[in-house]
């Protein structure tokens, strides 16, 4: 992964509102990110004996990959009855610990779900697409275990099954979509995947009998 994409993903997983783990001494705490600018981050965390100058490790809570770095506490303020607001400064480089056997490819492509609902294909590997949707669609999507996705304006259609649904950020959720058939009459999407990944991710998963709807 090149430096630009790595930095983009760092800012995605450390986005305000996301959860994060704090490792301090022999304790692990779960906090919420209030802001992350430059090398400084602010966290809302349960009350703890934080002391300015103490060093901590932060680890992102992100599906399949964990981003880790060391920080030093700059300031601690009361934040309600049971929480504190802590400000920290980055003191190390970010590291990534990936538990997946194969790296996911991150993209952003608008799709239509069941010809009605908007979504974004956010990541993919050789078997799955990760599709981000509004939580407003969750009740409908959950009922449609086998669904159709279409890329706008390109007559590209995916048929498959939802394997998992999980909340990601704020009012957005993501479902993991297992591909069964890929309709790509122009070959455009397949070529795009070859460019970003260097391989045919959907080899042996394409149904040659699927024809264009035109």
C-alpha cells in the first residue's frame, strides 16, 4: 500500500465519532474520538487516573485491520460526571496489524440496491464487496438476504448474498456481500479491478451466460 492511501485510511479510521482503544499501563479503555488534527487527537474516555506526560498506545477499532501508534497525554479535563476529555500528541509512526490473509482494496463507487436504495461499494477482495448504506435502509436490507447491486449508468450488476451487517460510523452501516454472478457486458469493471489489484478478482465467478439488459 502506498503512503498516500495509507494516510487516507488512517484519517478514515480515526474519524470523529469512531471508537478507539487506549492502552495505558496494564489497562485497556474504550474511548470515542472527538477530533484528530495533524499530530494531535482528543478523546472522550471513562474516568481514569490520566496524568499529563504519560505515554499511551492507541489502536483503532476497524474491521480486519488495526492501526496503532504511541501518544503522549498533553491535557486532561472533566467531561461530565463519568468521563474526561484528554488531549494527546503523536510520538511515533503509525503501524498496521492486518488479521486478514488477503488485503482488501478500498474504492468508492455509487451503487443502486434492488433498484431502489443508494449505497457505495467501499472495499472488496476476491470473494466479497463491502457496501456502505444509510441505517434507514437496514430494516429493508435485512429482509433481502439475496439482493442485486447495480453500478449506475454502466449496466453492471452483482447478484449475491448478504453475509454480515455491521454499523460503521454515525448513521452509516456496511454489509458484506458475497458475489455469485457478475454482469459486466462492457468489461469495464473487470478492467478497473485488474488495474487496482493486478489480478482478476472475479475469475471463475463470472457467469458467461449473463447478458446485458439492453
